[in-house]
């Protein structure tokens, strides 16, 4: 109720000239304002619950709750927000699909026929400016001679590519998770690069020797998603 009265006061009171106004939860101070409020900047220490808030310059808020649309020329989060991007087995497509190097893709795992190492690729689509912070891969492995390698890579438009992160299957047996937080060139630049995942599976003597189960990529943003 106090928040609603605060907004009504802002709309009904007459103009005063101020470059910047700091508004706090002080109802006595608000009651003394008798003119329309015209300002270039509003800084709010607490929550605002409103049907409509219009500003021509910066609005810095701890928390904004709106019951209808919020429109802004630019909007920046006060601190970075963590988001998650998942990639499953059926997001991949095989690079090699010949005898003894066949990739097998199901709803829940990616594996390969025994024989030579087999490659597969999946696209990675993150918003421009996002910063990758963690690369987490879940594997299944039951043969110590089997290997699984996986990378995040980026490629420029001259076909040059580089590795950003790796989370290869380790010596653990059964289900296990590998994490890489040492990300190179972690900021996504969609103006100059494409991004993807490369996996190389090298089972020993059975298709179930090494399997990719799933991937989680954590990243942060400071502006709303496109």
C-alpha cells in the first residue's frame, strides 16, 4: 500500500528542478513534496511495485516489480546473472560414419562402435557478450583402455579454430563428472566467431566402453537475453 501511495505522489505533485533525487522508504519526506517531480536520474534503495514507470535517463534499482510491460532503451543488471545451457547426446551429428568408426546417438547417450576414434560435433549458441564460467560434462566409462575427449571451440570466418575448454573422461569408472572452469577467450563474440562442441570417442572393444551422457555450460550475462 505504501508503494502505491508513493507512485501516486510522484504522478500528482508539481515540478521541482533537481539533477538527481535519491528516493528512500521515507514516507514523511515524500509527503512534503508538493510539485511534479522532474529529474534526470532516480536512484531507488528498495523495491518498486508499479503499473507504469517512465524515465528518460538512468534508473538504478535494487529490485523492480512491474505488473505490466517494462520498456527501456538500455537495461543492465546490477550484478552478473548466471544462466545454464545444456547439450544432450541427440544434439550431436557424426563427423565420421563408416565401418568401425560409427557414432551411435540416442536420447540419453552418445557412444561409438569399437575400432578407430570417432568424432561428432554440436553447435553452441550463446548470446553475444555472455561469459562462459564453467564447462561440466558427465561421462560413463567401464574400460580403462577407452578414452573420451571433448572441447568447446570457436572458429573464425577464415576457418581457424581454437579450444576454449576441455573436460575429457578421466580414469574413473562408471558415471563421473568432469569440470573445467579455466575458460580461454570466455566472452562470446558472435560478430567474429562461431562456437561448437567437438567430441572424440575411442572405445576399446565394446560400444559401451565410453559414453557421453550430457553437458552443462554455465555462463553469465549483464543484460537481458535477446
